[in-house]
C-alpha cells in the first residue's frame, strides 16, 4: 500500500546531498600486484565534468617524489610505488600502491572493494612456471582448490568476506606461496538517518522528512534511491531524499523510517524509526451556496465562512471527484467567494473549501449543488432484444434520457398514437409492456418532459446482422503486428452501439452516431489468438456477427533449464530430471537436451511449454547441460547448468617405487597411492604398520605420492587410504625390506704371544659393525684370497692359520652383502723362523717333554718316601692310586697350591666307526702332579677347546686343515 494513499502530497525537494568532488583512479587491468615487465593503465576521473580536464599525476618512490603534469587522463605504470592524481578543480585522489614483482606466484585483487561488488581474486603463476594443486587460502585456511581456473569469484561482497588471502601451488615437491592480500569490504554508504522539520507539527502545517546518508567518495558515479515507510504504507523509490506533508493531518501521526538503496543493486539500508505527533487545532470553516436551488444557465455563488483563523488566509475551492483519488481544485485566492457565471449540468456535485494561513489548513463541510437540467432527447429501445417477434410475444418499450432533472413525464407512441403516459421520480428511464398483435408492427417513438419542454426520440429501425472483418488478409499474424477489427451493418437506426469480443470477453464498446460501421485497432500479443465476433445494437437488441478465428504466432522465449532434485552435484546412480521450460511461445515447440554439446534427446510439446528428460547418473554425466526450444522461428538456448557427479573412490592401489631393485638405507622411496575412479578432491593417507606417515590431497582426481628417506626401521608393511567424503577405502598391504650396506670391516689378528713364530696358531677375525645379512667375507694375504665365509647371523667370522715362514706379510679382509664390498685396513704380520724341520721340532719337543716328566716323577717319589720314613709310616700304593677316595689323613696334599698349564692333547676321533677320521688338537688345563695322575679326558673337559682339526677320508688324501676359533668349541 503506497504511503500516499491518505492526503500526503509528495513534493520532491532537490537531489541527493552534495559532496566534495574528489578525483578517482581506476586501473586496467584492475590488479595492484603484477609481474615485472607488465603494464597497468591508470585513468583519472572527476565526475563533475563533461569534457577532459588537466590532471596532475604524482608517483612516489621511497624516498622522494616525482610529479608530472599532462593533459591526458591516462598513465601507463610499469614501476612499483604509490600513485595518485588530481583533476582540475577537484581534490586529490587516494593513493594507489602498485607492486611489480619477480615472484613465481602472485595473488591479484582490485584496490578497493565495496558492498555488493563482484570481486575476482586471481592466483597467477609466472609465464615460465608450472605449478600444480593451486589452492586459495583465507585467514590461513583452505578456501577453495583452484582446479580448472585461476580465478575465484565473490559475487556479492559483504563484511563476511573480510580477511587475509593468499594462494599456493606445488612445483615438483616444493610449495610456492604468493603474496598476502588483505580484503576489507567498505560500506558503499552508511545507514541513513531520518530527520523531520518538526516532530510535533500542528495540523495543517507543512512537514518535510529528509533521509540523510552519504555515498563513498570512491564511488561518485553511483546513485541512491530513497523511499519513506510508515507501518504498512510506503512511497515509491525516488532520487529525492526528501518528501513533504502539505498539509499534514492528524492521521499522519505515527512512526516513520526511511530506506536507501543503490540503483541496480541489492545494497539497501534502513534508518531508525522517528515518531511524528500531529497537534490538533480547532477548525471553524463553513460553506454555503446562493441561490439554494439553481437551474442550468443561472449564476451560482459559493461562500466560505472562516472563523477563528488568524489573517491573512487563502481559500481553495474543491469539487469532489468520486471516481478519482484526488479532488479537483477549482480556485485558490484570498477571496471567500467563488462564482460560476453560467451553471451547467456538469456543475452539479459536492463542494468544499480549505482555508490556509501558513500555519493552519482547515477544511469546511460539504455542500451539495443540484442543477435543474432540461431533459435530453430520449432513446427508445425494445426488450427483450431482437428485430423479429411473434404474435402474443411480450415486449417492453424502454424510453431513456441521458440528462434531465427529475421528475420526468414519459409518453410512448406507435405510429403517432399514444400508448401510455407515466411519471419517473427516481430514474431517467421508463418502460411500457405490451402483448403483440398483428397491428403492433411498425414505427415506435417516445417523448420526455420535466417542465422545461418535451423532447422526442428518434424513430427506431432494428439493425441487420453485422459482418466482422480483419484489416489485413490472412489468419496468421505475429506478436507486435497492428490489427484492426471492422464491424458493419447494412441497415439500422443510429446511434448504434458496437461491441467487440474475444472468446466472449468484451474488448471494446463504441457508439456510432453518423456511420453504420465501426472499427477497433490494437497491437497483437500472444494472448490474442482465438475467436472474435462483434455485436451491433440500436435499442432493439444486439445482433451478433459470425465468429472469425485469429492465430497469433509467438516466437519462443529463452528457455530455463532446471535440475530435479535441485543442486549442482549428485551421486552416481541417482535419478536426475532435466526440465526445460519457456515462458511464452506458440505450440508446437521442439525441445532438445544437450550434454557438452552432444544431443541427448528431442521432444515435441504440443500443449505445454515445458518438457523434461530423466536419466540415471553415471560418472561420465558430469559437465555442462543446456536445452533449446524452437517453434519454427529459430532455436533459443537456455543458460548452461553445471552438474558434478560425485563418484565414491574405489579401492586404492599402493605402489612402492624405490630407485633400485633392492631398497637401501638412505634411498628415497616414492609411495604412490591411486584410485581407478572417484571424484576429486581426494585425500590420500599413507601408513607404515598402522602408523600414519603423512597425507596428500589430489585436487584433479589423480593419484598422490609420499616420499620417504629410508631408515633401517622402515622395513615392514605399508598401505594407504583414499577418501573423497563418500567413505574411506584402504589398499592392500605392500611389504618393504630395507637393506643396510655393510660398513668397513675390522680385521683382528689373535696370537698366543706378542712375537709369533713358526708353528703358532693365528686367528684372523673379520667383522662389519653393520650390514644386512647374509654377509660374505674374504680373507686376503698379500692381496691373495685365503678363504671365504658367509655369516647369516650378522656377526663376524674367523680363520685360523698354523703359521709358517711364508705367512709373514700384510693381511686384510673384505665384506659384501650384495650392496657393494668394503675392505678393511691392512695389518702387517712378521713370523720368526726356527732351525730344523717341523717333524724334528715336534720329535725333539715330545722327547724332551717325556724326559722332563720322568725326572720330575722320580724326584717326587724320593721326596715322598723321605717324608714317610721321617714320619715312621709306609707308603700305601692303593690309596695313592685312588684319587677319588683319598684317605682323610692325606687331604693335606690337596692344600698344596696347584698350578695350571696349557697342555696340547692330540686325538684322532672316529665316532661313527666309518670312513671319515677327524684329527683334532685340544688344549687342556692340567693341575699339579697329584691331581693330574688320572688320564686326561679331552672329550669331557669343559675347559678344553679345539685349536686344530683335520678331516680325512679313507680313500682320499688329507683335506686342507681348518683352524677354528679357540674361544668356541667345535665338533
């Protein structure tokens, strides 16, 4: 409901609030961050001018200022710094800071952002730089993955879009980040403030409401619209920020607020409410007429009596207009009388006056003026309508005048014979009924008289059947064509009333007073298709023409394509319905549905302006859809709709990609996880023995990789998971064995004495501190291979040698586990030589040993006998030969301190009584002579160890002797 429904009178006062003129810089392209070598064009504008003016350009460096003056309003900038301009007769613009950078990736944005602006943020990589997985961040959080475009659109900027933005991408495995840009959305204009010239005005005064706000100086080209609201009433949107109550009345009291919005924008703001209370005054204004009764042609005087209103005053005269929302103002002057020199019938009605003195506006009562008017020429009509009647039919003769003061006398005549005379005091028409006979056919007329002279009607002749024709031949026309319908009768008394119909809806009613034909013209629209006919009536009832069919062909409008269910994404397997609809267009209409310019189906619509196409969604159904509509005047295409089909990820496949056949510590192995299907973005996570290694996101839908620098503990089982929001899928487990190259081995020489001589046993032990098993060891003497041995436990191995004079020289060893051999440091050994052969040496040693033992035994026996003799006893041979059961009296021999000697023991062992003979040399511990009297048992002595062994077969020569580790027993 409009605010002006009451007696409010809108009076626009001026335009929007004046503001200072400030120069504004616009950029093309609109970015403030660019790559070095690019150019941006700066344009200086001042919106109060129609012609170009001088502008002053300032460009700043740090430190220093460069100023240049030119008649051009553009400037091409290629260097970083601050720029501003000043147009002639205007203030200087705000400074615009430009940055030309050599970075590989930049984020570009406009310099200023206002409410409802459409903003583009562009993540731009350098021309020769290729980046993957471009991502835009807001306040450090991912805002959007920039898949197919480098632009991000903010279509209606608002305060929620404030924040710090930057973007990043991947170059190989390195992250490249752009500069940070702070977006601050500025108010286009503040909320308006509603002010009134008076909040407690007196009734009758003029009150002005003002809606105050101010556009941003950076957007002087914008325009604001204003409207004023009171509860459920409001005004129209207008440029003026003011309106007036002139005059204001009691019913205008209430709560008001105003609204301001930008032209062609959604930015709209509302003021606080303002209360207006109109004060009542005592009115005393009366109106009267002279004379009280007036006839047409006389003079009429209206008198406005004003009491209790301070002078000077002005009086306005009004006549009520019941059919209009505003009364007609007749005159405004300082006189309290209004004259009508010659009264006419149209002057009849209700009158009132309003007295004003600048502060008050007082309205009088109503006075009703009735004008005595002579009757007009009557019109005679027959009821029921028709030109042919039958005997004994009942008909009604109706006589009617268009004007004339009541009462009126009516007379009905048939062939100049009076049928009836009657009086009407309430209506300007009268009827006479009669039953027809053969004598009632002929000419009829009537008269009317209200005392100012009788008036006679025309004689009535019924109209013939009308004929309806079109102005142009043909029955097929188009929207926008001009069409003229002509209705014509061959005979009939004037005046004749013609009516034009479309599908029984009345289009126009016209009176013909001089011709027996009438026409009606109009511009065709789509709804004008159908049947037309006309009627003609001159009082004897309407006559109807034959119907004529008209077909108006309407080209189809642009179709609208919608998705059901609504949305821009769906899951594989869902049912989707595409519906194409036009708002207008003649049938039949052919609809076509397209997916990425490929025709899906073609459907004809003969009765409806909509058609649909349904299908079950598969993965390949992602993309752009549109439809076309055509009814023979050329196809119209709808806007494109993008449908994203989300496919749940399949089971991923984990592939390990080491740089060589065997994974080695220090290698970089690539773990690549990829699904065969699934909609992006996909988040991949990598695991080692159920421990998370890391994650990677694939924005384009491909696989993702994770690089791992191998350590020893990285051996084990690996798997990955993929998730795109539709459920997690896990790959099968893949095992990885990480091998460790051998370290440089250490060669150790172990001998029984510091200076070795021929015949000594030498142990060579080679051991690597680290390395995966099995490890193969080589022993070298003067770079000649002595022996090889394999260690499956990770410990070192030994080689025993019985030294000869040829064994002097340098020794080394080498370790290799298939990842490259490592050789120890060389160790030098010098063997001292002995005279004689080896056999004579052994024989001499054995003979000397036996003689020494015999001598010692003899001395011991003599000493024992001497002790017995001195004690007076005899030696007991049996007890001395039974060391397991000694006499308690002889335990003192056990108290004699014992000595331990390493004694070689030689034995040939053939435990299986077979063809193989083991020759072993053992070293055993011997006690003193008393405790060692029993025979040594080298196979039971746990303190013995093998220092030499040789295996012989019965039918083969002796094999190469093998010296074993004396610290480890061997069999």
